[in-house]
């Protein structure tokens, strides 16, 4: 697996990031640059943990920064929109096989997640890494505001119900996530249920 033009790799990444900064709508309080950079940083943790070869690591980083590119156009089927939109960026520097690997990793972030390869499992877990972290409340508050914008929920109780259901039905795929995120995710579910009970008693 060889990148056609290794020198073009960082330039393309920076160009995609600049496009995202310029074009992502402001109402995307969760699917924002903060989230994209977070996923890329988490992927770096996986790359180090599993000692992933550099060429594959580059494809993972590309997938990480591109996985929500489709939100520039629409939240609907944004994974497929991302794949179509980034193709002109990738075809000059990647082989068709490498593009398909990137596409697979992007598709693996679609909920419900159904990753088919180890690297797709990494992208899937990196995308939802915050579910098992201490900053869950802070990040989920951003998603709540975004859901209000899209009328996915209309109040805090609906939000809590949705989050409890989502976290209980979600599963991590990699050993890294199971080891480092599972325990705190269960604690976050417990706290959500406490908040839900308190809201019900009001």
C-alpha cells in the first residue's frame, strides 16, 4: 500500500480542514471542527496503542478528518455525501484500493455502526469515544443543542430517554475501547438515569 504522492498527503489534509472550518454550518454544535479534531486525536491514540503502520495510519487520519464532511451539504446520509465530496481530493494521491479503505472507515461511523474490518472498528469507536469519557456531559450538551435545532428532540426529558436508549444499545468494538471506555460509559448511563428520574419527579 503506497500513497502515490507522499508530499501531497499533509497538504490535502490541511486543505480539507480549511474547507470544513469555512463551510460547516454554525448550528452544528456537536458535528463541528471540535468533534472532527477530537476523532482525529483519538485515532492517533489507537495508532500508537496498536503500533499501526504509517501508510495505514495516514488513511485512518484522512478518514477521521473527512468522516463528517458531508454535513457541509446535509445531515441526511452525510457519510455517503462525505465519500462523494472528498473523492476529488483523494484520487490524485491515493490508489483506488486506498480510497475504498477510507470510504469503508467513513461508512463505519454510520449509526447503527457495522464495521467490517479492524480499522473500521477503530474509526467507529473513535467517533463515539466520548461516550466513555469524563467530558461526556460537556460534549453531549452540544449534541442536545444540535438535536433541538433539527427537531429530533423537543425537551430535556426526550433527550435523556434517547441518550439512555442509545448508550444502552451501543457497543464498543476494539479491545482498547472496551478496556479504557466501557467502565465510564456504564457510569454515564447510571448518571443519565438519575437525571431522568429527577426530571420525572419535578
